[in-house]
C-alpha cells in the first residue's frame, strides 16, 4: 500500500525508505540515519507520535525523493 503524503510513524518511514533503496537505519550522533549511494538521510525519532507533513517533506527533499515516487511505493 502506498503511503499517503502525511503524518507517518518512524517505523513506517524506515520501511518505505528501504523500499526506495536506502540501507539502515544506522546509529550515529543524536539520530539514526539511512544511506543510499552518496546520500545520507537523518531519521528523526519523534517521542510523541508521528512525523508530520512538513518534516516528511524535508526528509524527502534531503533524500532526493519526489512526492510522486513516495506516493507510488507498493
């Protein structure tokens, strides 16, 4: 099922990032991160609920993932 472009929990974010070719998450610094080639993307750990739309948007921009690609994950 394709994820909606909206609030998402960390576990689902990691699952979707793996489907898009990212490896990890790896621990390091204050937050875990995922890697795909030259890209390194920090994975936030929201202690109170889901990752919101604005933060998801920033993560996808950092990961060089188009919204259309995100919404077409199966």
